[in-house]
C-alpha cells in the first residue's frame, strides 16, 4: 500500500465489483493513490484492470467494499456526479463526440462550470494542447488516434479534476504517438493532478509512473516503485506468466 504519511487522493477498501453479483471480476482490492502520484495498473489480459477502474468511475456495479476520494465515500455516487468530487475518467473508446467539432467537444464538457468560467477554461486547455487549438472547428471524427486521445484528455481536464483515470490510452497508437501522449500525461501529472493509468504497454507506462500495481485474477498481487518493477522477477511471473530460473541454474 501507499505510504500513510502523505495525503491519499483516491483509495479502495476490499472492493468487489463485476457485471454480475455472483461472478465478481474484482475480488477485494485494497488500493491507494497518493496526491500527485502517477500510478499504473498492470496485469495480464482478463485480470480485471479495466473493470477495477470502471467500478471506481461508477460504470461497473460495486457489490461490496468502498471507493473514496480522500475521506469522502463515492462508492454509490452516480458516474455523472463523480466529477463534482474531483474524479475524471477517460475510457478507452467512445471518449469523444466524433460528429462535433473540437471546440464543441470542449464547450460541452465545460457546461458543468459556471457560465463566466467556461470560455476561460477552454482557452486554458487550448494553451495546454496547441494541436487542438490549431483547428478548433475541425470535426473530432477527423482527428488521428493520438489527437483523439489528446481531445479526450482535454475534455476530462476541463473541470480541473484532482484525480484523472485513463483506461488504455495507448491502445492502437504507434510508438511515436504513444510517447507523445505519455509525455503529455506526465506533464499534466506535474501540475499536481493524480493520475491512475491502466496500460498493457508496460515499458512505456513504467517509464512515466511513480508506482505500479499488478492485478491478477481480480486480486492485487504486487506493487512497488515503477523504477524497480521493470526488472523485478515477480513482474515476469505474475504479469508475463514466466517463472524466472534460479540463479544457480
């Protein structure tokens, strides 16, 4: 678990979740992300990574346990209300409105803000994402995969969340674009936003993360500093399914 001497931004306690009550996918996960941390959630296919973050975001039923923002219990808060508690979620797919322009996507996300703050906040996001600012009237469906992810992240940031969760943001992107997206996420994290990142691109994710947790069969099996996990034999065994040979052999 994360060190208790720093403020916890988001946590779960004995979280059990899944689409069917009698078939839980997440099976009692205790997790914590500290304020300002970038934590990557790793694990083999079917480990429950996406289900875990979707449950926190309110998109998958939680059957028992709790999810908290700081000390506030958000377990039963509806998905569309969690942003008011500072939690933003970027799903892997269908994370923008393809038929709307870039600008309209941002304005729609800003609708939750007071009217006198909307234009200023959209301008702030354009300053953060100059590629979007270059063509605000372009239909979002015409963007490249990387640009779509940037727009999805920008939409999530409109309301200045304290915690940003992303589900597989590198899926389908070239290595070059993955590097650009991850560099942007690291910059966003540098502003103080806590980021929780579900990823299959282990190398790229560990390169930007502070800490990693590994889910296997819906259980949190291992965690530690990202800088040390890349060469950790436990990662090879739990994540890759490869048992390391003893040094003597």
